[in-house]
C-alpha cells in the first residue's frame, strides 16, 4: 500500500519554513500579535505566498513558531549530553529554558489568539519538557554529579519560578545566579 502521508519538504522549502518560523518568533515576541504577516515574510526574505503555502492562517504560524521553539529546547538535551559533562549539560539547558520562557512570554498575546481559535499549543509542552529534563537529570545522576532523588517535575517548577522572578531582560544576570543556586542544590554530596 502506498504511503499517503505528507511528502517531506525540499531542502529550500525547509530553509524557507525555518526562516519564517524564526522571523515569526522575533516579530510576535517583539511587536505583538498585530504584526503583519507581510512583515514576517519580508523579515524572513520570502514572499507572502511562500508564507501562506506553509502557514495558511496567522494562528497556524503562531502555533508552529511556538512549537518550533519548544522542539529546539527539548531536542537540545541529547545534543548537550554529547557535548558536555551531564551536570554542565543541565546548567546549559537551564539557561536555554529561561530564554524559551522569555520568548513564550513575549508571544503570549499571539498565543492567546491561537487558543481563542480553538487550538491548544501547550497540549504536549509539559510532557516534552519533563522528558528532556528527565534525560539530563538521569545522565547526571548516573555520573554521580547530581542527586538521584530529584523529580524532573520539581526542577521544572523551580525553573519556571526562576524565569518568573527574573523575567525581564535586565534581570537576566539574576536568573543566572538563581540557576547557579538551583544547580548547587542538585549536586551530589558524598555522605550528605
């Protein structure tokens, strides 16, 4: 039986799609939900027809941009573990999480429009985040650099709190200090 699923995009179409997603994140985060789709296309270096071929509605573009940011964050976990010692991989991922939440906060108004249109861009977010963070924590626990008794959900809640406490770009240094404190609490202490 022939495969009836969607055909993979050509390389140039994949590049255009990614450029559109990146431009959309910047536009909706910086200029809000009323940014014109023409300006998103222009910022991505493509025509409006290309934008509509990939994303037939504003809501489809916003949702895809959000999901793309989430996927980049979650997909980074195994790559970080290949590049860094597990505890450093966790700390690097934490920084990326704070940046992800800042982007999500910037896109909040645009995401509310997606929800009002009947979609739920957050449906799988928590599970994906817990999976990525769990992978990092397990690797670090096996390496003996962080405690093995910490639930990924607890660390995720802590990261969310850090992001809220240091949510403004001017407070990014504070977020880094708070993340260092969180990492200190996660580190394995022999005999303690």
